[in-house]
């Protein structure tokens, strides 16, 4: 998917920007948001990293402010923006049912795709109690995860200076961890079980920093990834087709990722 024109989407889902954290890959995010035109935009949690801002007294720089400006510009241009706070921006949940600037704040949403399928849209942290006791963060501690993200940040600054494309050290290490993989599997099962109980066709979420798009037992699992590790987004076209978009190449080139299916069905 290559074009000098804005990418015309029906719906865009992004999450885990972690604005305010030094681990946010803010420059690729700015490039991405500058190249889209979309009818409906879901901010699926952890847009602002209030944990980091509170702990480290971080301040928004010009780049972080630019991201908020771009989101606001989309809203003013007619994009419906729905903000579903996550665990890192949990205090904003107190605004659910209200507006923040031009953004609608919701706890969770049922989104109807253009082809009629109904999807639960939620950040995903509400499933932590069911799936914890596993994963990189829990086994080795939050401090080690932050250390890995810091190493990831510095490594990619060197790679960029050398003309190499983005590569996620954090994602590589998580994929090598059996505990982390087990955690992701339990998380996916818990989200799909909730969608099934609600009589829906699948779930769209974030939270675990692992982009994924697959069909499991007839239900769609779509995780839009994050902007500290994978630099991905989930898109819906005007026919209702979902696709993950890889935004790791600099300068930005959008490429649809081939979905990995739990059954031989298209998402």
C-alpha cells in the first residue's frame, strides 16, 4: 500500500502510544498520523503514560504535543474519535460517557464493521486477573522491561543513524520467552471468551504489545499492537476488511501484514 495521497480508511485502531514515556516511538507515529484520512478513529488505551509522567515527572515535548495536535486535527476535519482509556491512563476513565475536547470517552465499545460483523473494542487490562502469572513483565519485573525498552530505544537510534530499518529488541526477547508466549495465549483466549459470551463476532484490543490478526473458532482476534515495540495499527477498509499495518520502515511505508489464522478463514 504505497501512495503520496492520504490513506483513505473507514476505521483506524491504535493503542499503547505511551505518550510521556521516553519509549514512545513518537517520530514514526507523527509520520503515520500525517498520512491518513479516516472516518472513525479508536484510541484503544494507554494513549498517555500517566504512570511514567507521575513517576518521572516527565513533560510533553514538541513531538508529543504534535501527536495530540494531529489527533485533534483529524477530529476537527470530521473524524469521529473514540478514546477507550487503558491501565496507564486509567484516571481518564472517570470521564467515560463524556467528551474530552472533541474525543468521546468510553469504557468499551461495540463496533460494527462495514460488512455487518460486530466487534468488542476494549483495551484489555480488565482480563489481567484471569491471565496473570506469566509474561515477561511479571517474571522479571517492570524494571527489567523498562530497561529492555531503553536498550531498544538506543539500539534503534544507532540503527537509524546507520541507515537500517527499525527492529524491536523487546519483541524479539518476548518471543523467546515461553512464559511470555503462554501469557499472550491466555490473554487471547480470555478476550475471545468474553466476545463469545456477548454474542459478538470478535474482539479488537491492545494492552499486551503484540500485534496479531487471526480467526480462532470463528471469532476474530485483532490486536493493534503498540508504539513502543511493534509500531503497528489496525485498519478497516470500506468493505469491512481488517488489516494490520506495519509502520516500522523509515521513511514510512505502510505494508499490510498477512494475517495468521487459527482457522483457514479471512479476517
